[in-house]
């Protein structure tokens, strides 16, 4: 399996954080995957979150991406 993008790993592992950021982008108090137009903002939301991470947090996300690339997604993520 090839290594997934950091934004995708962030979405797989922390969807609540991404949805919260999408809510801020859309000026809405609450957003979920049933909110019309949410997906159009997912990439921007993940980029915003990653750009605000510390170097250590980015390195940890990179390690998780490498691990997913080697062994695949965790079972709990696959079940979602």
C-alpha cells in the first residue's frame, strides 16, 4: 500500500477535528458529513490544521502515515 497523504490520515484519525475546522470555515456552529457542502472544505480544513501543528505534531502525523502505508488502516477506521 502506498503512503496516504497527511490530510487523509488526519481525516481518518481525527475526523471530529476536521469537521470542527470545516464548521469554522463555513461559519457554522456544527457540521457533520450530512451538512450540504461540507466535503468541498475538507482539504482546506486539513491544510489549516496541519499548518497550525507544531513540528513534533507534524512528525507524529508523518509517522502514522508511514505506518498506515506499511500495514494499512487500523480496524476501527475501516469500520467507520
